[in-house]
């Protein structure tokens, strides 16, 4: 029995927020953002997260030519759920028209997709499911403090999805390494969401702004991703030369360059699209994977290294064989409805909500 990704898709909202847009509302500039992060623009969504995830999921189902009613489980990696109950996964499940699959959300922040990939492969390997629709996505714009230049410039909205299935091949997950250092958890926090809410003045908002220590996260991201990559490669019996592509979480170009240098990984094999979307957290890897497939960078039987780091502080690395097919069986025209608003107007709506 083999296990492989047979479908893939993304949803990147159409409203583009450029660095020059941010210059108009924050004390920042394109040069600082570009040189310190590599980000040139990001997307802002009006639609709820489940709709963003649903579009990505429908593209993944089309690419695999899979009937939604045959899906055994919908898993959603997100740290910006639409509701606490019901899960965002169950809303995606509803939107694709399936009422029998298992559905659950999980939160490993930016590492969510690789945690989910490992969980999905393991559950298929154990015989619990024949397939899993794994969605990673965020509507992080809603949780940002758009007056704080240190975080507002980094993130964007979006989702990606993959269908993972049991197949008659020998494709597999070679290795996976996942970690979390809870003692550094407060380096990246979204406070006042969940049972810790102690809001006395509603003007404070419930979950206003991400608090984070950029340099602490930066250092740990490089150290942890380089270590996990080495451990995952060692466990798989593969070397850097055997890897055709690395698809990392897209947080900061400098983090990726430093990580690649530390583990002697060639930058040419690394997929980077953060200039277009910023950090979409759990959405970043499946979006980058989908674009790599669309651009013909993933070949049949490619060996792919996924690398991630995020809130928790979590980290993950996984090595997989791509299957025998890297073209979509069908395509879907599904896309989000146009909100008719510019990205700046959507940001202004969020600012107004908190005032
Ligand atoms: N525009 C202009 N100046 C800014 C901005 C901005 N948007 N943001 C901060 N600055 C200023 C700071 O105020 C500081 O000024 P000062 O020297 O007068 O005090 C100066 O720029 C340098 O700030 P640093 O924080 O030292 O800048 P650094 O080079 O560390 O880059 C950054 C900051 C981009 C956030 C970096 O630390 C980083 O990418 N960290 C990790 C990314 C991250 O945390 N992502 C969150 C999710 S976790 C993950 O996905 C990996």
C-alpha cells in the first residue's frame, strides 16, 4: 500500500494589500518591509475562513477527480477558527456537501499543515481512513492590530488544501519530526481568545493584536527548522542531494536563507512565494505546494521536504515521495465572490470594529 497526495488547491483572496498601501496607514516603508522580510504584498479576505478553505478544498477535489461523498475525514489546520464550535473543518465539510466524514480543527499555528500531513498519513497507514482532505488556512487579518507596524506588515489571509489517499504505489511519508517548546510559547501570543478572556472594557477588544518577540522567534525558527530538517533526512536515509524540492513555511525570506545555509540546502530548490502573500500561517505550505505544481516544479516521484515553524513554539519537518501524477485530473472554476472593496477598505473595516 502507498499513500500520496492526489489533489491540491489554493484560495488566495483577490484584495491585494501592497507595502505602499501599508505606508499610507503605518509608519513603515516598502524598503524596510522588503529588506527585513521579503514581503511585497499580502491578501485580505472579507469572506469567512470556511469559505476560503472550501474553495481550496474544491480545487483539491477537482485535481483528484474525487466525489466529496467519498471523503473519510476533513482536517483543518488553523489558529484563526471561524467559531470555536462548530469546527471550521465541519463548515468546509458542509460546503462540499459531505455529511458522513469525520471533521476536526487543530492548532499548531504556522506548523499546522505539517502536523496535519503527518497525522493524515498515519491515520491512513493505520487503516482508520482511506483518505483525508487536509486544509490549512487562516483569516489572520481579523486578529491583527493594524496600528502595530511590527506585526501588521507580516501576515496575510489564504488557504490551501490537499487530498491524501491510499494508493497502489509505494509512495510514502519517509519521516516526520515535530516539536514544541512551550517555555517559549509567550514569544508569540494571541491573548484574550478562549477561556482566558477577562475583558473589563469592551474597547480593549477580545483578541486585539498578536503580541510577539520577532527576534526570539527568528532565532528559534532558524535553529529548529535546520535541526528538524537534518533529523528528518537522517531518519529517511536521504541526503540533501536526494531532495528535489523544499516547501517551507513562508514567514520571512531571511529566515529561509539562514535555515538553508545552516543545513547546506540549495536555495534554488526552495519554493518561496512570501513576496506575494506574506505569512499565511497554516495556509502557507499548501498554497506554495499548489503553486509549485501549477508551475511544473513538482515532478512525478519527486522527493519533497516540508519545513515549518510557528506559535507554540512549534516546529516540523517531513519528507514525502510525491506520487506518479503531478497534473490535475480536472480543474474547478470556484473562487471567492468579489467583495467590491479594496484591501485597504477591508483593513479599515477591521480597525473600525475595534474602535
Ligand atoms: N517598518 C519600519 N520599521 C520597523 C517596522 C516596520 N514595519 N517594524 C519594526 N521596525 C523597526 C523597529 O521598531 C526597530 O526600530 P529601533 O531599532 O529604532 O527600535 C527596527 O525596525 C528593527 O526592529 P527589529 O525587530 O530588530 O527587526 P528585525 O530585523 O528583527 O526584523 C522581523 C523584525 C521582520 C519581525 C523579524 O524579527 C522576523 O521576521 N521575526 C520572525 C517572524 C515572525 O515572528 N513571524 C510570526 C509567526 S512565527 C513564524 O511564522 C515563523
